[in-house]
């Protein structure tokens, strides 16, 4: 695995933990109801993420990765793979 | 000719039974839904019991993404709606739903999310901790909005919030909308999920809750001299109301006809009922007048019967005022003895119970009535259900703010 791959893997893991936290069901202990997040997950089609949850996810990405994601760019982004790439792009601009 | 309104579907999610038949079986057999609170740590609370809905998994009634975005109160309402629509045979009739109304009662809205959001923000003064999605989770019309979106119901969409009479007010408003307007179908009822830390604490401070923690199923005892307050309950009931010809034309099964509705305000006190019961009596009179019936025509009163001394006495006096010489002849019972007080859902769950009483010819008992209060001297159907031919049932609901709502149902 190249260092670039390792970096993407690290961002993916952090994003996965962030999404699992935001998309959790209140007071639900049954782990089968947690969202399943893979590289190929489509946030809208697979998990039903709507525009408001997108805002919550952007806020969390901003805090967790110390970047400044733009809502107009994020709105067109639905795949986890795309989001990971976007975070890395923002980190590199930083 | 006046348009007539009938009940063609019932969906009940109650602490002692999910689904209309399980619920009917429970209330007619005196089965309690009250137990120790499992939802949060009650170690610092003097009240440790409530009537939680058991054996209920929201995912059986809605997509997981909807479950994630909804407070428990909305989940209970969505589930009851699914049950009611299936019962009415409507899910296969999108043309009916697209023109239907949704009118739901809820006293508190999304209290669980509200408390969670307040803690997140105020704990360290961090406004960014308020989720963008918080508002549509908390707002009371989250429930009616989700119901509309899930079933594509495009008529008037309302939530009525009048504390403990919300469910009955919603059904009454729906009845009037069908009777007087062009609406043929309304999905109506009441929902509440008040078993939260702050809600229980606030009612505990008000000294209106029983602390009979050692014997949960005997804690709610309406009209009993040894009562010490009510039990908080959660739940939902949804009724499908339809214009009679509309229901008949599609061969719907009809539970009952809604024939009367009385709604008023005692303008007396924010939480105490008028002990003489004058305002509640006027609401009962108004409902009977609308129904075109006399007190002796009422076969059974499903009481508000909270199990507080104030309510039980005021309601007893109100029935005496409204019913005169027939007050002692009409059976009166409170299912809050079994399911506690479900606030905004209560009027709707009790309306559903009234329809089931008419269907089955059975009056549910007031359980735990072992030491009759000398000041409450009507026939409260103590402890055992009663089989009786029923034609007309009255359902009383009263709420904080001196709010009164009375519904009357008649067997077809």
C-alpha cells in the first residue's frame, strides 16, 4: 500500500466513524441498525441522507478534519469515495 | 342532507398492546401496561414507573432512514397510521389518500430530541452542537409531515396541541372537517412519547404523579380513595374517519359513527380543573346536542379519569351536572387505570377503545378501584369488564389550560 493509499484509508476510517455517529438512531443499541458504510456507499440512495443531514455531516467534517467544505460542492457529492477524495483535496489546499 | 362521518380504520400502539385486537383484549381483561421505567436512569427520581410501549420496533413500520430522523413520538404515530390504513384497507387506494387530510394531536412533540439537543448545546455553550436536522425532528408537526410524505397524503395537514385533550380535539376537528367541508377522508388521532428525563421531572415537581413504585400495575387507580396521582404513559392511536357514503361505496368496514363533539375552555386555571365541573359538563351537553341525543341515550362514558383527586372529582361532578338523574345509571370507566396517562395520545386511544367497546359490546373496567372515594359515587365498572349491548358511547378528554373535548360515537 502506497503512502497515498494509507492516507486515503485513514480518512475513510475517520469519515466512517463520523458518519456512523451522525447517522445513528437515537438510543438504539441494536448494532444491525447502524448504517453500513463502505467505499461504495451512496449516502443518498443507500442511507437516505437528506439535505439537512448533509449540513450536519459537513459541520462534522469541518470539525474533525479541520477543513472548510463548501455546501455547493458537497451537495453534488453522494459517494463515500468522492467525499474521501474531496476531504483530501481540501486538506492539500490548506 | 348533513354529511355523516364514520370510523373505518383503527391503529393502536398502546402500553398494554400493539394493534387494535391485542389492545382490545388487554383493556377488556384488565391488563396493565405500567412497569418500571427502562428508558432512563431513575435513581434520583421519586417516580420510577411509567407505561412504556413494549414489543415495539419502529423498523417494522417505516424505513430505517425515517426511523433515524424521527423522535419516538413520530415513530409511534407513523406506526399507528400504518396499522390504521391497513385496517381500513386503504394502502392500496392511493387516489383516496392523495386527497385526504391528516390531523393529529400531540401535547409535547419531539421531546426526546429536544432534550438531547438542549444538553448538547448548553453543556459547554456550543451552538454548533445543534444539528441542522434538529428542528424537523422536534417540531410537533413532524408526525403529520412524515405521515403525509410516507403515504403521499396531500390534503390539509395539522397538529393540534391542547395538552391532554389533543387527541380528542384532533378527532373532533377532523369530524367537523368531513361533516362541513369537502374532505372525504381524514387520518386523525393522537401521539405522545413523554417518558423522558425532563418531562417526568417536571410532572414529578408538579406533584401529580403516583410514587407507588413498588406495585406498578396497581399504581394508577382512578376514582379510588387511596390514589396518589397518575402514571405517565406513551402511545398513539390513529383513526381513519370517512364520510359515510364514501366509506360505503368502497365497502369499508364501519366501526362506529361519530355523532357529536363538544369543545370548550373552562377559562379557570392552567392546571386545576374547576372542581364543580361546570365547563366539562357544558362540553358534554354540547356534544349531546350536536348528536341530537338525551343523557339517557348514552350507554357508557369512557372517562378522562386520570387518577388525581382533582380530575376524578371534577369529572364526577361534571357528569352529574350534564346527566342529571341518569348520572348514576350510566357506566363510567377509565382505561388510564391500565395504560396510565398518555397525554396527547390519551383522547385518541380512548376514542379507539370506545369504538372497540361498541364493536365488542364490552365495557373495559376501571382497575385498582378497591376503596371507592366517597365523593366519587358513580358506577365506575370496578375491576371487571362488563358485557353489555352498547349503542352510544361518550369519550371525555380534558387538558391543561381548562381544555375540554367530548366525543360521541354510535354503533351503526
